[in-house]
C-alpha cells in the first residue's frame, strides 16, 4: 500500500470514529425520535464494525512487524534502556 493510501485509510478511520461519536451524542439526546434513533443506531453499528475491522488489521500488522526473522516475537525494552520499574516496583510507562 502506498503511503498516500495509508494516510487516506488513517483519515477514513478517524472520520468514522468522529462520526460514531456524533451518533452516540445524538442517541443520548432525549429529543431524537424513535425512527431516527433506530437509523442512528444502525449506522453506528456499521461504523463500529468497520472501525473494529480496521483496528484488527492494524493489530495484525503490528504483530508482523514485531516478529523476528525466525518467527519469534521481538523482545521489548524501555526506551531509556533503564529499569522497567520505578522505586516502588510499579511499571514505568
């Protein structure tokens, strides 16, 4: 996939997510009629399914990128190269 295609997909996902948030806000509005609410709900479910599918694709791609040449998962380490836990033993993110 060309970089411009990836950018379009990312924008499309963001647009879908924004529209989904608008739908949720509309459904929370008590003045929305039953038929309109049903249409909004149906569209929201389609958007949610599309977003989940796209996130699944991205997750699979990330997994592929983290695999080493021999098929083992790559080890992760903190960016600073230091201890992964703070003084209290809590993970440092």
